[in-house]
C-alpha cells in the first residue's frame, strides 16, 4: 500500500472490544508488540474487523511523541513502544527521528529541533515512541 503515513505496522487482530460508538482493536505485531487502535463501531463492521484478520496500522510521524525519561510519571497513551534511535535527520525547524522498536518495527517521528536538543537525542539512545489509540488508522485488503 502507498500512503503518506510513514509508520505502517503489519499486524493481526488479536482482540476486538465493541462499544456503543467506538471499537477498540488490539493488533499483534510480528515482533511480539501490541498496538491498540480506536475506530468507530461502523468502521469495524464495514471493514470486517475480527480476531485473526490481517491489518495495517497507519500512524503519521507527527503523531509520535518521543519520551527519553518518564521521570516517575505514567502516561495515558495506550501505545508505548520501547526502542532505540537509529537516525536523526535535521531540518530547518523539525527533525525526523527514526527509531527501531525492540520488536524490530521501524518508527518515524517528526519533532522540533528544540525537542531533539532538549531531550538530548542521539543515535543509539533508548527511547519510547508513544501515540494514542485514536491516532491509528486501520487498513484492510479487499
């Protein structure tokens, strides 16, 4: 699939929790990690989302938050993938930070250059890539 979202995670639906308006979809990734997506109940039905179905989870790079130190705090965002910075591509205002998760997933985050400096980001640094379940768009094959 060709899409503008650089983060494309191939996964298998492991659990579906249907609510009155929204549906929570848990995806098992090949590296053993899990991503949670929140989509509308109607979308889940239209797409035939059910356990065992192969899906692609799309997350745009600006939706990824990088945490280098939680400082004793917990965060409400459901998706927290531990990884290592593999590359930083600096731009005029923003940088793309590439991360490889412990499960082998490639994650691209777009953050300000100020954030790169404040966090002291560098190649080889352990970080956590965080994104909310509502930031995930699911795609299925016809």
